C-alpha cells in the first residue's frame, strides 16, 4: 500500500484509514452496469449474484471474528451498531429492570446513547477506570445490581489505545444475568478475537478503521434465546427486520474483503506497529515533563497518547504541521473542551489539552516515525520557550 499524499505525514489511523487498493477494486467491480449491481433481495439472477457477494462478505467477517456469518447485522458503522445494540436491548428488556452500566471513557457513540436512555427513564452507572485507563473488575462487580440489564464496555479505547479484558468482563456480566455489549471499532481486524469463546452478546464494528470503506459497519448478535433487539428503523423485511433497507452490496463486499486481508496480515501488522510505536516513544520519552497517557503493556500498539506540561494543544497541533495527528479533544474539533477520556484518567484540564494522539497504521514507515519524532521535539521546544510560565 502506498503512502498518503507527499505534502502530509498521516499518523491519524485511529480516526480513519485509507481504503486498501484491493478493496477498492472489489467495490468498483460491483457498481456499474457491467458488474453485479442487482438488489440482493431480488428473486432473479442479478439479485442472486449480488446476494452471493453479501454472503461471502459475512463469511469473511465471521471468520475474522471467530463466529458464524448468520450472527452479523449490516449497519452504516459503529455509531449505528452501538445505537441498535444498546437502545435495542435496553428497550426490549425494560420490563425486567432499568439499570445499565458503562464507562466514563467510552466513545461519544456510546456515552450519548446512554444519555438518551437516561432521558427515557433508565438509570446508568458510569464507571471510572484506573489512572492507566484499565477498568478494575471489582469496580464493575460493585456496580452490578439485581436489575442490571446491560453492560457496555469498549475493547480498545480510541484515544489511549488501552484495552479492557472483555473475556473476564463478560464472565462477570453473565454471572449476574446481564448482557455485555462491546464497542470494538478500534480492535476488529487489529487484535485477535474469538467470539465463540467470549461471553460477549453484542459487538459493534466499522469498516473504515480496518482499511475498508466508510459508511458500512456491522453488529454481532450472539445466539441466545433471551436476546432480542427492538429495531430502530422500520421499512422492508431485510435483515430479519432488525435493520431494514436495501443492502449496499459494494460497501459490504469491501468490508468483507478488508476483513479477509486483516485476518491474513494481523500478526505481521502487530509486530510492525509495536516496533514503530516503541521507536516513537523511545524518541520522545526523554523530553522533560512528558507523560504517557495509558499503559504500554496493556494497549493496542497502533496508538500512543502523550502530553507535556506547559504546552497548549492547539498551538502544538499547528506547530506539528504537516503531521496529521489528533489532540486530546479528537472527536470534538469544533469545541475546545479537553478530552473527557483523559480527564477520567485523572489528567488536569491543562495536561489533557496538551495531549497528542499518534496513531500508526499499516502504511506507516520508519521514516515517517523519525519525522514525527523530530517534528514533535522541535514543536515542544519552540512552544516552551514562548510559554509565559517558562519566560517568567
Ligand atoms: C470510530 C469509532 C466509532 C464510530 O464509528 P463510525 O464508523 O464513525 O460510526 C465508535 N466507537 C469507536 C471506539 C470508534 O473508534
């Protein structure tokens, strides 16, 4: 895979990835009059052909996740999957109890869903992880009640890269009769997952974080007799009425192809990312006042979140140009609020504001990491000499 345009150095793969050229080719073949453009629900040859592409994609994604193809529902992305899983399960089980559990460090596509459910009368416990971002099992156990219906804990955090032990968390939920939903947008295709062996009931994912197209995602729904979701959308009978609408075959086929490629190169990707991440950290960790936000031993190696004292995030981002990285307010580019994820880890507003998230991807080269090291060191030094605290 070739790198991004030469006028920028892209280290923001946690926000989105470029589409693998092999995946692009697959998608293009399904769009035009020469391709299999038929409606996969149609009862004719063109429809059957399209349907076969959808089936292949589900098999490929199922193989990546260690589950069967019939457990997957196509959605528009992890945001929609989170909404369908959390709202769908909570509403269906509301007669049994109204207590739900999640974490303060979840993505907005989870926290805002729980806030909407609070307005519907559900009660939500918001768990705080330790200072390294990892949730203590005791904290979860203490929050569980007899009326707890659903727990939602993400796998890999999108700001820090820290992962949670979803195997143990799942056992804890099932022991107390609650369902577990996992937002795995940052880990599917990147870390080994074997859903058949995990006590996970619902799992959200999105193709554009694993070199697939934007606008397509999936929700895994475990096979268990007491698990039902109330749909959010009403329309045709597609996908057992759980998520109706004409299936976007080119996007689905692209997702499936990206999943197959991820399964093939996951282990070599991980080794490569670890080497580059360690090189990056070794190149900046001696800067005075630098802090690693997260935990290197317990995180996905494609992500490194750091902050330095006395340096303001926005100025830092500008000084880092043409490096494309995220600040401590990644998904809130419009508002200047410091990251609520880093605040939950105990960082001060100032430290959270000066945080930078480097995210490394499959196309990243050693030269790009070395460029990032030089650029970051230079930017921090320049801004430090300009900072009033230092000058005074
Ligand atoms: C990217 C991301 C999402 C949202 O995915 P979309 O494709 O934008 O819907 C949700 N959760 C996490 C953890 C993510 O990283």
